[in-house]
C-alpha cells in the first residue's frame, strides 16, 4: 500500500504548523521524518491519522484520494500508529487494550475475551514478544508497554505504520531491538513512517529522509549524510553539536550522597543504596533511561520525596529531613524536568515566576506586602541578562516559547546564592539555539566553582556535558565512569550490566 | 479546574451582562407562562392578539417592576423613607451573600473548590451565637468577641477541610458537601439540647443574642440593614489586598494555578491548603455573624438560608475577583429583596430567583452559548 | 513494600468506641422479632443478652484489630478485606443490640423500611456510576431524582397511567443529564459547577411550577396513582428476607434488574469496555476510533434516566404526591454511596442499603422511644464518606479521567 500526503496545510490560529507538506511512503520502505521539536512532525502525523483535520491538501492511498474524519477511518484504511505517549489504559489488561475499538464479541455485544487473548498471543508470537494477555498494562515495564502499543497498531492488519518518537523511553538495547522490529516489518512489506529528531537512529534505518523545519519540507536528505549535515538541514544553519568546555578543575567534594534509599507511595523501593559525591567545579551527569529513579533522586535531594533513608550532605549539612524550602535556602538551584508542570506557573507573569521561590522574604516582601517596585527592577534585570525574548516582564509564562520558558527558570534558579546546581533534562524539547544557551549556562555555573548534577536521558548530552557519568538502572547506580567511556559500554550499563 | 478558573477570570464583563439579561428573559418567559391571564388570552390568540400581548406585557413588566420596587427604589411608596427602604433591603441581603462569596473566591483562586459555605456559615453562626447569647460583657468587648468567635468558628471548620486535604489528599468537593450536611444535623441536634435551645422552647430555636453583641442598626429599627454592611466593605478590601498585594495571596494563587510548581519552589502546600480553607471559611463565618448578630438574632435551622449556594454563584459571577463579587453580591441581594415584593404584589413565587440565578451561572460558565444566543462575533483576541 | 498503618489505626479508634459502648451498655435482653404474616413458617421471637452479645462483639473487634496490627506491623502485609468486614459487622451488631436493649426490635420491618429508603439512593448511585465511569462527575443526581419525582407525579396524575409516569420520569432525568452533558462536554464547563447549579435549577423550576400550577388544582395535577406491591410467590414467603425483598412495587423489581444489568453491561460487554476506556483515558479511546463525545452523552443520559426512575419512587412508590424539594438531599447520599461503593454498581447498591438502614433506624428508635439523637444516625452516611475519601479505610480512586473535559484539538 502506497501512502501519499500532498500539500498538507494545518493552522492553529495564526500559527502555521504544516505548510504545504508533501510526503510519500512506499511499501517495504522506512521513511524518516526528521525535524526539531516544534517543526510540525507530530501535527502532520495527527492529520494523517485523522486526529486533526487539515486546512488544505489531500491524503492519497494507492493514488486514490481518501478522507479521514477520525482515527477509525485511518485504521480502517490500514494505517496504524505507535504513539509517543502510549495510548494505553493503565488499569486495563493487555488484551483489553489491544482489542479496544474493534472488540471481538459474542451475541449481544458480550466481549469474547478468549478470542482477544488468542489474537494477542498470535501477534506476539510473530515478533517473538513474550506478553501475557492478562497482565495489567500499568504494571508492565515501559519497553513492554511499547510492544503492547505496537501489537495494538498491527492488530488491524496495518499496512502503513507510523512511529512517533518511539525511542525516547527506551534503553539503547531496547532501541536496537525496536530497530530490528522495524526492519522485520519492512521486509514483510509494511510502509513505515519514522518520526524522530535523533540523527543516529535515522542513519541506521532510514531508506528515505524528509526534513521538516518550521512546518515546511526543506528537502530530502541522503541516508548516508553525516550527523552534522543532517543537523544543519534540520536547524537551517551550520551547527556544531559539541559542547564547548574546558577541562574541569575540581575542588573539594562538597556534595555527598551516601546509602540513599527511597520508597514510593505504594511502598516499592525506587532508590536503592545510592552513593556518589560531586566536587566543586565539576559536572556529574546521571545517565539512564527515563523512569529508573532519576526523578526520585532529584526529588530526594530537594526534599520533596516522602519516604527516604540514608544521607545527603551539602557542605557538611544533612539535607534529609529538611523540606523543600529549607533545602533551597541552603543554596540549591533546581531545574525540574518538566518546566511547564513543575518549573513555572503558566498563568503568572515572568516577574511573578521569578519570585516564586522567595516571595516571603526581603527584598521581595515588604512586611506582608509584595515589593512591586523591587520586583519590577529585578525582573527587568534578569530579562536582559538571560536574553528572554518577551514583550515585557508582564508577559505570561504561557505565552513564551519553550526555550524562553527555560531561560526564565534558569534566571530564577541561578540568581540565588548557589552551593549546588541540579538540573533534570534541562534541554528536553528545546530548539538547538536554546540548547546551546542552556549548555553554556551550565558550564559557566560549573566554572564558577559549584558542584553540578545533571540528569540526562540522551547519551550524547551525557557524554558532552558531563565530567563524570553515573549510570542509573532500576533505582541503583550501576557505575560511575569518565565521560569518554565508549557508547556501547554506557549502553550496556543503562541496561543494568555493570562495566 | 484550572481551565475553568481561567474561563471565569478571563472572560469579559460584557458577557456577564449578557448572561444576566438572557437569564432574566428566560425568567420572564416562565412568569408569562404561569400567568392565568396570559393563559386565558392565549386561547383566543388569533381572534384578538392584542389581548394576549397586553396580558403578556402586564405579567412580565408587572413582575419585574415589582422586583425593581422591592430591590432598588419604590416610586409608588407614600414617603421618602419607604421609597429608599428597598435599596437597604438589597444591601441587607447582599451582606452575607457577598461575605461568603468572598470566602469562596479566595478558595477558587487558590484552586480549591469549596462548596462548604453553608456549613461554614452555620459554624460561624453557632460560635458567634453562643458567645452572643451566653456571655455577659460590655458591648465594646462583647460585640468584637462574638464576631471573632464566628470568624473563628467558620475558619476552623474550613481549615479542617484543608487539613484533611493536606494530610490525606481527600477531595475537598466531596468533603465540603458532606460537611454541609453534618453541620446542619449538628445544629439541629444542638438546638434540641440545652447547649443552644431556648429554655422552655418546644421548637429548635435558641434564645435571642444580647443587645451588647449585635451589629448596630444605624438606620433605626424599622430597617433590617445593620453594621454588617461595613464589615462587608472591609472584607472586600481585605480580600482584594490578600489576593493582589500580599505575599500570602501570591502563594495562594501560585497554588491555585500550579500546585506542582508551587511545591518545587518551596511553598508548603499542606499548610497553604489549611490557610486557604481557614480564611475561606472565616469569611463565611463572618457571614454567619451577620446573620446571627444582625438580621436573625436567634439561631434556627434556617440560619444559613440559601446563602451557601448564593455564595457559589456570586463567586462565579464575580469571577472570583473581590470587586466583582461585591457587584454580583449586590445583584443577587437585589434579586432576593425584589423577589419578596414580587411574590407579595404579583403572586410570582420567589423560587423564580433560583431559576434566574442558576441560569446566570450556567450562561456565564459557557461564554460560547451566550455568544450564540446574542450572535456576538468572536473577537480575534478571544479566539487566540 | 511498606504497608500503610492507616487501617489498623482506624480499627483501633473504632474498637475503642466499641469498648466504650460495651462498658456503657445497659444490662438486660433485646427481643428480636423476625416473623411476618406472609411467611411459610413462623420463626419465634428470640431474646439476646445485651452484655453477652456486646462482649462477644468487642472480642471480635479486638481480635480483628490484633490480626490487622500484626499483619501490617510485623509481617508488612495488607489487612485482608474479610477482617475489616468481620470487624464492621461486629461493631454494627453491638450498636444495634445496645440501642434496642430492653426493647423489641422488629427486624423485618426495619429492613423493609431500609430498602424503601435505599431504592432512590440505589438508582441515584447507578446514575453516578454510569456518569463517572465515562468521565463526567455527576453532582446533579439530586436534580435528576427531583425531576423524576416531579414529572412522574404530573404525568401519572394527568394520564392516570402509571407506566406513562415511569417513562416521563426517565425522560425528565435524562433531560437533566443531557443539560449536564452539554455543559460538561460541549462547553467544557467545570462539571461540579454545572452539577451544583443544575440541582438548584431543578429545585427552582419544580417549586415554581408546583406553586403556580399544581397548587391551583391538586386533584388534577398532583394526585397520581401509586404502584401496589406485587408479592412474588414462594420467594416472597421466605422468612425475614422474603417480605423485605420480594413483596415490593414494580419500581423495586426494576431496581434489582438495573443493578445487575448495569454491572453486566459495564464489565462484560463491548459498550461497557468502551465506556470505561473513555472514563480512564479518552484520548486513547479516541485514537482507536471510539467516539468519546457520543459515548459520554449516551452513558450520562442513560444514568439520568435511571435516576429519574429512582425519583419516581418518591411519588409513585411511596408518598403518592409531589412535594417541594421532596428528595431532600437523597442525591448527595447517592453520591456518597457511589464513592463508598468504589464506582462499582453492586458495591454502591450495598452502600446505599447501609445508608438507608442508618436513616431508617431513627424511625425504629423513635417507635421504642429511644433517646439516641437521630441526627447522629443521619450523619452516618456523610461521616463515612469523609472517612472513605480521606482514605482511612483502604484507598479510594475513581476513574482517572472523571471530571476532566476532553478537548479535541
């Protein structure tokens, strides 16, 4: 089955997310759709999958124009999608999830669970997955959940399969396995559209590459292109992907974590005997696949995690047992991984966001009142210093781009008297320009003699930014290694095999 | 929830006015339908349509005219005093509604859906009532003490909800609904025991509060308006200051918009929940004092009237903005006051106010619906 | 896994209450009457020694507390459900025997009254289940019940047709639910606001029409026929339970069917799977081609129709006329039953029965002239619900997307 998108245009208000986009997916071919965050890749696929209605252009299957008014139509036409955020219901079983939407039934609409289970087993067997159809999805590891998502996409005999940023949550090994599955599907004659911004993956599997920038197709790339060539095409200017930094000159180890363990609300152990230390003027990167305890580790450090045991010391003072405010007051700067959820109040102005953590003290507070005059002066100063592109300090945070939002968070967190800087996935979802800015700020913070802890899920960022790398797996630190450790070794460590 | 709050605070006053008009129109239709004259003239509508329209006009205009005369200015009254009495009635009704509405506004702005105004008013009235009835002190100590007790009573009952949410994560909507019923039943029980029941009384009713604990009836005894109206103004200014100028209010709003970010920024969420609900309940407690130390002066099961619900609608109509709440409170006070005259003069049941009131909230909550009714074009700004 | 200590602590508190009741319980015996006229064979009244029963009950409670405490603290296990149930049964038995000490408890009539009070609650909680399971919080159960009560009285009075009354009630309930759905789904208004406001709107409308229309000619507008009891042969003659369960009006039998059908449909059929999917994660349902909005509308409106049916029980099953605000908060108790029953139709029905029992107990106590204030019995559903949502007895979580509007971008 051949799929063609012709002149697709999609607008949101004044913003053009897709501008006259053309794309052809042929059977037995992996077609990569490459672009920066916000380039319009996901919008395009949502149009194709019937989730959005295009404002212009048409979709053709085997050269015949089709019209999708919803995902049901797209599925019926043989299009399946593996979503970036899994479309799985955590409290349902695998079989229930997979059959949802086209349930096998007996008389009177009664579910035929046996048939659903059989179908899951059949498809699993074909790809060598070992999945129990009666397992509750929410209790499965993320990698397995993705396989459920793939089974779900395949079960309707899909001939075109869309993978939307599928590797974000996978270990390098799981990523390799996914690539193998994609190749297997290609051999079987499936047309695959693979959406990603990871150049390495593109180079590995792509038969064809279409590059999208600011909603427009900027051209097709040769699958043999180098990473820098692809990146330049994606960003629209020459890019140097390396982080510029001088070798570290570490001082005293002022931040120490010893025997740290933590438990989740349900009582599961999420951190298991964590030990490490960071020196002044050094960046330690915590590498690992998302969901292996990194979030809990940063939460434990800033005092947000309820059940912890062990010791976290900054300048000889114990942080465990202190609340968030007390920890921040000891000089900890913290950039959370989800800036819109945890870092900013979207409805607040830039100025208000800048005083979020210190509204109760001088000079921001004057008695019980807010010191509006000082706040204005402070905000204007930070706006300049951090090059936040906004109409003014009264702009709402929600109106800013992701990069500018992150600059506001950095401006706030770096404007305290710091003794430790912690940033969790500080460049997630940012454009290349902002990524460069954030990296510069982090390196500058290190160079001012502060211990820095960065959580990174992408190996490239980990190796480029870190002076040392600690790899986490299932709540444990597998090992702490120098940043020039080979990728393959790091990849193995991320799967729990110690170096 | 977040989105809704935005809807309420981000919409325009214009749409609010349209919503009120639309609701009054629907109310007018109901009034007309229920009028016997309209019904009888409708039977020969084709023969003599003028009769029908005359009857229609009479019933609807008559009703709203009576409402105007009951709520704002009675131009048919004998003397000046009687002419201006309606506006004082409106203010008297508006006082507890606005106070309690302010309390809910504080909670809404902080992201907490407090529908427990009824229970908090009752607790305020019970505490203030007990001090007002049984304590013997000179007025300059007794009155402030009674008001303070009421504020404390409502505040503690509210803070209990905040405490439950902070410690157990209990949903405040469910808890406040349940607490309303518990408060009513507790009041019912206490009014049957010597703790609050008047000696020798058969009905659930308390002795009257002492004069030394009452609000001042500054216009004289023939008016129901009392000093609570000044407390209301103070409460409006306080709430405005709290939400817009104080650092505490800043933390309240941060919690309301994004509790996660507030938490990461070191704001003590649990304590803030308790403070928000405490202050919210305290303002409803103040409304309770206005009832027991002002309008009612004895404690009965009806002490909270329907003010708990009115407060919700007022807070929503005023878009949780203190001055907006005041305007909305005056409007609903006027509806209440006018409805009494409307029933007396035109035989239109006061229940029409409930209908109009709930329609106003529904319309306000759904701007697209109001726009569709009035065919208002969507401006660019709203669309983006 | 570290187990929460909440359950043993809650049990400890309740066991102390039980102990206090035991110490302060009067001596003597409680007579239990469990026979009625229609029984196949008569069971004699029997007497229970108050001190003995209360003592036994306290012993059971302490045993339950010890088991729970041992398992949680020493073994790090959860407290088994059956321990909690045993504990609750013992405490309830102790309270009942204590309350009726020295008097006769007519057990069967107590149960009959409880069921009658529970019928609208059960219908209401089913409405809540269908609505919340599909992701729409239904605070408007009260309004749906009241609308059903009003319309069934009006329609039956005018048509002299009981069935027409039932159908009218269902339409009325569904209509209120439709308004809820439109505002919640189409206009994305906060569902709690709409619910609260709708309740008042229905009160206002029914009061208004009652005062302007019904009162003008009560025999014409507000004197509906009533359903009479249908005794089911054999089943209805079983002692104790027979007269309670199987000598009832048509509406009650419809209720039994409704509970079973709602449970079956929700958990065993395609439609039910889709309803639950929409209530948990609407976007996931959307991406497999399920029409989220339509599913929500249908489920909420079927729920409303059931609540309307429950409302008709007030007028056609019990009182025989409409009265202003006659539902008197039953909708909120139904909401409580729904939460207490963990969004499960069968559990919710049992919770509603429990609440009906607590409510009815005050009448039973009034007959024997007990001095226990009825207010505290009436508080029970509300207090228990607060306890439930505060998570003191197990964790209560509703459908994940309940209360959240689905916005299709």
